[in-house]
C-alpha cells in the first residue's frame, strides 16, 4: 500500500487536462512536493494526450497520483490493451512520439502494465525524501512524510513548504507535529502525558519486534 494518493476518473478530453493539472499542483503543494509540480504536470498532460490520440476522444480514463516510497508515481489507466505507448526518442520532424519522449526525459523511470481489460502507463519522479532503512515504501513512512510536508522548512507553521526538508529540518518539523498533537489532546480533555507514555511503550514494543 502507498499513501497518500489521489485517484480520479474522467473522460479523455482536451478540456479535462487543465483541470487535472490544477489538481496536481494543489495536491503536490499539500504533500510538500512543489518543486516537482512542473514535471508532474507535463507527465499528466502527455499521458492523457496519448490516450486521446491513440485510444480515442472521450475514453473512460483514470489518473492516479501517489507517493510510492521515495518516488512520486503517476499512473494513467485506460481500457485499450492494444495501443501501447512507446517512449522512444522521436526526431525533430516526427509528428508522433515526442510527448512520450518528454515523459522519458523528465522522469526517473516509466513503464506499461497490461491487465485483462486495461493498461496502466506509469512514470515515477524521485521525491528527494531520504530512504529509511527497513521502511522504504511502507505506509507508515509515506504517511509521516506527507504530514511533515505541511510544517514548513522550520517546522514552526503548518502549510505547504517550498523545498524538500533535510534531516535537521525534518526533525524540527516532527517536534512541531508532536507539539500540535499534544495541544489538540489537551484541548479535547485528554492527558497529554499519559498519551506520550502509551506512545513510547508502543514505539519501544514495535522497535523490539523489528529488531527480533
């Protein structure tokens, strides 16, 4: 499993592309990945354009954007398993293939998955999040990275950050997250110290289970 994710179904029409691009910008800003917006928007535009051109205008299509470990993964699902995209370097005079060549140029990896009744054309962009030993790609790490992204470069104010957090900044952001959670617990009548003790016990128990 991967989190967070955004999945939307739509008809493959040129007028849908601008709306999809706006949503991609909003979601990546919220996830703390604003510096990947341009590349992600380009990929969405070209993958959807590929469906419009080679599968058909109005084709029922699905876009999925999610964090996949240390990568941002973009998927476009369509029902035609025969029209396979080719990400090859098109020459300057070529009318076709240039958009998909752009996808190959700006992403770290890409591919096509075939199912019984649909295909998935996907690409991935490195997020810059440092891999966590033993946890890369797990739900817990991607969920935490998404929350940390709301707390800015210094962790003092929530809100989308403009760059990727380093280890020190991430630590400060984590402290801000914990502090805000304690304030929330107190405001709702909970004993913050008791919750901290229970969380510490659970953390140590899970850490022991991993080491074993």
